[in-house]
C-alpha cells in the first residue's frame, strides 16, 4: 500500500523576509535550525495556511527559531496576514 503525499501549508508567525523574497542566507539559517531535529510547533492562527512559532527544546535553554532568525537580521517582524482569521482547518 502506498500513501499519497500529505502536507499542510504553514508559515512562520509574524515574520517576513527583509526584501522581496527570502534570502539564501535566511533559508540556510532556517534549514540549519530545523534539519534533522525535532522541533515543537505552536499553532497561533489557522487560516489559508497555519501560522506557527517553532522552538527547539532539545537543549538546556529553548531556542525560539522565529525570534532567532529575526535577531540575526535575516527576517523582520510583520503583522501576520491572517491574524484574527479563525477558519476551521480542513483536510481533503
């Protein structure tokens, strides 16, 4: 038996690229922070895509991935485009 690919559209909550699109550096940083790790995702909003805050809890001090990427200057805080949208999440 083979299962079809499954995915849920998601975005990092209250984060936008510093330019028009995500930079190679921002993508590399994100990949290094989450690749081959178990991270916790806190769902903040459910709309067209879910908005999440990610946290690596595997060390003594938690690493809040959204905040770290902003702190490194690879993203900027912005208003979540779907803030206050509370549509039920449907999976087909």
